[in-house]
C-alpha cells in the first residue's frame, strides 16, 4: 500500500509539471509533446495488453471490468465533456466559455483517479508490474497537465484557476492510490478497471493525437514506446511463479 501511494504521489507531481510548462513563461514545444505522447502511447498500450491484462484476468468478471474502465473514460472525456484532446489547446473556436475548462477537469478527474488505482494495483501484483505500470502512467502525466492547463486558459479561466484544476487531477491520482486497498471492489477489480482506462488513453486518445502530426519522429515514437516496454521488462527482476 505504501509503495503504491508513494509512486502515485510521484506521478501526480508530473501533472503539476505539465501544468507549470503551460503556466510558465516558456511555451511548450508542440513537437516534443507530440513525441512524448506517441512514445507514452506505445508504452502504455504494451503495458496494458501484455502486463496488466494477463494479471487482471484471474477474477471472474475481469473482462467486464476492463470494458467498464474503457467506457468510463469515453463517457467522461468524450460524451459529457464538450471538447477535450491531449496536447496544447489550439482550437480557439471551441473555447466558447469558461465552462469548457471545467468540463475538461471533470473528464480528467476519473482518468487521473484510475492512474493511482493502476499504480497501486500494479504493485499489489508484484514490484515488476508495478514499476512498468508506473512508468506508463508517468509518460502521459506531462501531456495531461499541459492539456488541462491550456484548455483552462484558452477557455477564459484565470491562471490561478488553471493551477487549481491541475492540482485537482494530481490529488485525484493520490486518492486513487490511497483508496484502492481500502475498498473491496477496487481491491479486487482495480487492475482490470485500470487496464481498460489505460487502453482507452493509449489507443483512443494518444495514438489518434499522434496521427494528426505529419512528423516521422512522432509516428516512430509509438513503436519505440512499445519496444521500450519489452526492454524495461527484460531489465526488471522476474517475480517467483512468473
């Protein structure tokens, strides 16, 4: 429990770092963010399909939990939220009111909560899986912070409100890490739920964003991210019985 909590808190700091990049004087490099997002997408997809899913399928109902996790992100980010995408916000025509930023926050809170659930559940199934899940979560935290802060500012909210919004998703990640071992359904199904969330973020959010970039480095980064999963897995100690 303590290990998962500590790693969840560390991951949450990268939400704050992403927000700080937008709120600071130096604008974020769109190309660098796109490459990071592509790399993170490849790594996250590999860790969800090869690392999390096999461990998650031990309980009856795990496949349904994976589907629920996937659908939950679609509901919060692309059904009830009017406008959301990963990366710096450039769609001025969509930023018609401050409420757009609030809806983006609403969409990201459950996603961020399950980041903490994923990390804690991963470590509950072994240090190697926990480390792989943590790295996957970490890789998309900066783009998440950048996305929320830029949407908040572009929709007319103040810098203070943008900072508070990014702080809220960071806190949600920590709460996910704290609550998972304490609530029976999350303790039992946290990993498959988080696997569904991770698959959505990687395959339905980050990879489509990378496909908008006409840059070979961004497209290559997706494959390099998946390869990096296997390389890191080889370097980690194998748990007994695995």
